[in-house]
């Protein structure tokens, strides 16, 4: 990929804060633009369209999620073994494949175009691991990862608003809307990828503080899973539930807002997500000041538990009509993302650093993601292929209550497990010394 010498040289000599801001903003820009190829179709309602007795939009969401889930399983090996010199080319290739799938979606008639969303989802599922690989293993990975992860919240609402605008203001049909929205972002994403490629590798100080990050072969991946299996099962279980809730809230936001009486307001997606984005970046960014990896790892558990509590309490208040719909969606979003974001940018980063395991975050993140999106597909199929006749807003509300209670219990047990393992590992190291 093209190197811009004056940018690369400046970054190598830049102050730690300047470098972190550059890397964070460029990663944020790259992943935000990616969302323009993934999420705009969810802003459509596709009113009255069904296939085999199931709502057409649900088929689209399931198809893309299956593609995404398959991508995550493939990414366990692909991301873990990816060499640094091929990342930028890979990102551009994957984006172009996903965009071509959106063109086919517009050209093919329904329901034959459903498969196009599956094709669209597969390449996009590998973008996160490639982008995050530029940031991991550094002193300020929390801050940079937090900024990157904010794109999950901000960009989802932003590109949906952009997609809705093309339909409402420009007269674009709902089937052409995803491709047209991608067209608006194709040049910006290439520019951001080019800037991302200028980021130099971690310094010696970064490697000393956070453990060197290296590709992992099959045997190394297996050993890592065996070493932390009970704790990983608890963490991944919690993450699967958070992913399911996040996907329901994200993919069916238009339907939920319609149920709540806000269906005609295109800007409602952004209105609730910007405050959540700001709150999350402040919370996650502050973790960069905690140098002790073990303390930060335990604090991450507390943040996730607090997120579950916020989602639980706000939903109970909404059911009692003591909270209006906008505040409920905002607070459930805050709670869910307080749980979801740490897993995507910090949790496994600190896990590797705490136990000084030579590997990379991408591998374990893709293990978690693969099961997370598989869970999302399962829940959507159960919801639509069973006799459950709840609206999406009611279904989401009930799911938040069940998941929050279960998640709190699982994270408390995870805290106990990793605390015990850390004490045991520390004792062994002291004996060996």
C-alpha cells in the first residue's frame, strides 16, 4: 500500500498524545465509513413485503447477520494469522466486494436479492479485526479503541439518517438506498485507509507495557483457549447476550421507534446515539490512565456490570411509565454499550497484558464475535418462526430484562475466576523467582 513518507516520519517522532489522537481518529473514520456499506438498509421499513410468511426486512437482517457470523468464524484464523503488510489492501478489497453486493441487491428483484445481504455481510465482518490490529498492543490502546468503538454507536445512527435522507429528500427507493449511501462514502473510506496505513508499529515501550502482539497458529490458539476456558466461557456468554440485544436495538431501531411513535423523524437515530457516544468515550478513555493491567481488567468487569444495571433499571422505569421513550432508548443504549464496547476494544487487550500471553486480540475477539452473531441469528429465527407475537419494542424490552439479570450474575462469577487465576499465577511466578 502507498506510503506517505512525511506523515509516517512525523508519526514516528510524534508526542505520545499526538500519535494517539491521529491513530484514534483515523481508525474511527475508517470504521465509520464502513458502516455506510453495512447499516443503511435497516433504516428502511419495506412495508408490506413478506417471503414465506416472514417479514422481508427480517429476511434481510438474518441474511446479513448470517454472513457476518460466517465471517467471524472464518476470521478466527484469517485475523489471527494476518501479516501487517497486507491489511490495507485487504480492507479495500473487502469493502468493494460488499459494495458490489449492494449493487446486486438493487438490481435483483425481491426475494432473490436477499442472498445479496449475506454476501454483503461476509467481507464486512473482517474489517474490525484489520482496523483494530493497527491499534492493539500500545500504551493508549484503551483510548484509541474507545474512539474506534464509538463508531459502533455514532455511525450506525448517522448512516441510517443518511440512508433515510436519500429516500425522503432525494426520492431514492429503499432497494437502491444502501448502494447510494455507500457511494457517498467510498472516497472518504479510501482516504482514511490510506492514512491508517501510515501508522507505525508499536514501540519497545508499548511492547514492554502491553506484551508483544504476534500472529497465532492453530496450536497457539488452542493453548490460549485451554488456559482460560472457564473465564472465556463466562465472558463470551455475556458478550453473546450483549450482541443479541445490540443487534435487535440496532437492526430494528426504525421499527422500535415506529412502535414508540417516532417513526417519521429521520434524525431520531442520531439524537439518541450522540449522547451515548460521548458518555462511552469518556468512560473508556479514562481507563488509559490506569497503568496496572490487573486493576484495569477488574474495573472493566465493573463497567460491564454497571451497564447491565443501567439497562435493567431504565427498562423497569419505562414499563412503569416513569421514563419517556427517548430517555429509555438512550439509557438502554448507554447500558448495553457500556457492556458491549469494553469487549470490542479493551477487555481482551487487558487480559493478554495481565497474563503476559504472546498473541493478539483479533483471534479471541473473533471467537466471541462468531458466537455473538450466531446468537443473534438464532434469536431472530425464534422470534419470527415461533408463536411469539410481540412487537419489536416489547420483545426488546423483555429481552433487556432477562439478559441484564443473567449478565450481572455471569460477570460477577467471571470476576471471581480471573481474580483467583491471577493470584495463583502471581504465586507461581514468585516461587519460580
